[in-house]
């Protein structure tokens, strides 16, 4: 019987093996080197064991598979600085080769998607002959690699357009937007949508009576659609970008857009095996670009580290009063959505949080000063909180204090607010909020001045005088706040690559 630490497998007398992915010690399944080893073991077993007549792949967790282990992607970007193209092709292309083997197994294969399948998770499903998904809008299906400055490198740019058509596939690939189960059925991404209690039974049924014996693109009469291109400005994909409202400044700064379009337009003219290899050639070129490394580190790896600063934070504050005359209506709506009770100053008790917006400190409650302007200082021992607007990349919050907080609960209360808002924290030790200073610097930069250069220098000077400020976390905060574009990686990565 097949055994593997990352799979729970069961083979019944009907010959259908159900292999449930269940990586130990992880809340979600991801593709790591260890997981690829396990998938290779599974493919070997299915190929070689005559008792296995069909394979169903599902998950024992509440989600299916959430893409690649970002630490592994970080290794890819680091190796890109020294490895040859051939070495990178072998390193990064292993998963694509495994999916080709899975796709070409001469036994029915079914992906039973019990939850979200993103990136490599959806690519795994695409490599199976058939797909069934649970009727639950939490089971989103997508290829979000563009948001990392990358492309799906395990056959996603080849199988998706062959399955759902060019227009739908290109929209999913270039926007990174997922689809929900009913939409997935409508576009032909999955074969059926069922209730959770019928998922495995339906998958077994498909495995025993498959609707297709091989992927459609292996049929002799398969012809990929042509893609209409019109690039009078020198970019052959300009018309595609215009239809999706992708601005010239965006596709010029983010090479992943052209890379994805290269994969689709040129790969669709090739046999699948050659197309997947071509896709990896483009991936290797892309991962050697600085943009991908910046985005992987800032938006994911460093962001995850920064978010851990709120883990385990305990604060009595469940109710919040806001005093002062700033326009705080948008913040109040955010706080209410985050399950805080907004109360009047008259109702304050010692365990409630009072956010001081350009007003005087209250006699009761846990005081935290809300900062909006760069010129607003905080007093010794006071805790300040600056919140960015929400952007397409997220939201950041700076928590700062000059010296030690007079009220030891204040920093934890501010961290709790940050966590429940879903913002990523930046901790600094200063009388002024760095993020407020950078916001004003960029807004007031004269025409022709390089605002990013100025802001990066200010950030560097500030960090030298703030013992708590982590440069990587400053990068995260600036990108999430929309002060620095994602391609730059933030002020410190920007200075590093422009020095």
C-alpha cells in the first residue's frame, strides 16, 4: 500500500485510489521540494501498480492547495543571480515535468477540489484529466502569479487557454483574479460542481466512468484559437492590455505581462511537451529580473514576517472611542467591520481604547494618538498610530513611541487594532511617523523631481535614528500603502538596485 508523509491514500476494491494531500505542520498545502518528492512518489505508484486503475487527488485540509512555498520561490530568485539558464530550467522546471507525467498517465485522473486551488494547486488540477469542485465560494480557483511579478511555470499558461479559451485564460493570467465554482463550470474549467458531502463520491464516479480518456489538446483534431494582436506602439500586446485596462506604465515596469503573453501566443503553436519547456525558458528569464525578486520578498516573505508581530497579542480593548475633529468616518466603518464597538467618550472605561485624532487625551481608557500629518509629533511615552488607506496590495499601519509607553497596554491595543483591520504593522521608535513624512514628501515633490529618490533617502535617515525600525518592514509598509510601486520593492530595495 502506498504510504507518504504528505498524502493520506486509500485504495478500494474498485481500483480507485483516493490520495488526499495533508502536509503535516501546515495550515495549508503548498508545493515545496518535499511536496514535489511526494507527488513524484505518487505518480510512480500509480504508473507501476496494476491494482490502481484510477486516481483521485483531493485534500485532507479545508483547502486544496495554495500554490508554491514562497520560501522555495525565494531560493529560485536567489539562485537566479548565479545559476546558468540550464541549471535554473532544471531547478524551477521540476514541477512542470511532474505534471506532464501525471497528465500522460494511461489511467483516469480526477482532481476533487474541496477548497481553494491557487497557482500550483490549480496547475495540478489542470494536469488531471477531469475536475470536480465543491459548491462553496471559498473554493476559489486561480493563477495569481502576476501579483508576484511571475508567471505560472508548471504548464498553467499552456493548459488554461487550451481548456477555457484564450480570452478567458488571458484575463485570468494577466489580472490574477480567481473564479468561483459556478463560473469555473460555466467556462469549462471544471466538469461539475457538487455539494461537499458528495465531492469524493462524484470524483470516484468520474474516475470509474471518465468523460475523456485524455486531455483534449492531445487529440489529433485539436486546434488552439488564434489571438488577435495590434501593437502599433512597438508592443505587440498593446491591444490586449487596453482591453483589460492595463496601463502602459504598468506593463513597462512589470515584465511578467509580456512574459505571460509570450508564453501563450508562442506556446499554443507547439505540442504540449515543447510548450511547457518553452514556458519554463520564459520563466527562467523572468525570474532573473530584479522585479520578481523584489515582489516576492516584499509582498510575501517580508510581509509574512511583519504580520507575525501581531501574533499572540492580548489587549482588553474591544470598544473604541475616537476624539478630535479629523475626518474619521472611513476609519469608523473599518473598525466596525473589524468587530470593534465604537462608543462615545462619556462611555469610556479604563479598558477601552481611545484614539486621539487631533484632540486632547482622555482621562480614562487606553490612549493612542492617531496621526495623519507628518508635522504631528507625539509626546514622550505616548503611542502613535498611522494607518494607510487600503490599496490593491493591502494596508499598512505604523505604530511608534518616543521612549517607553506610559501606558503599557497602549502598544498592544494598537497592535490589536492593526491585526483586526488586516493591516501589516511597522514598529518604529520616534516622535514622528515615518509613513506620514514619506506620504507628504511624495505628494509635495515638484514636477521633474524624483520623489522616490527623496523618499528613499528620508527612509534611510529615519531608520538610522529609530532603533526598532526594520528596513524590510519599512519596504513592506511603503508598498502596501502605495507610496512605492511593487516593482521597486520599497525604499531600501529601490536604493540598493539604484546605487
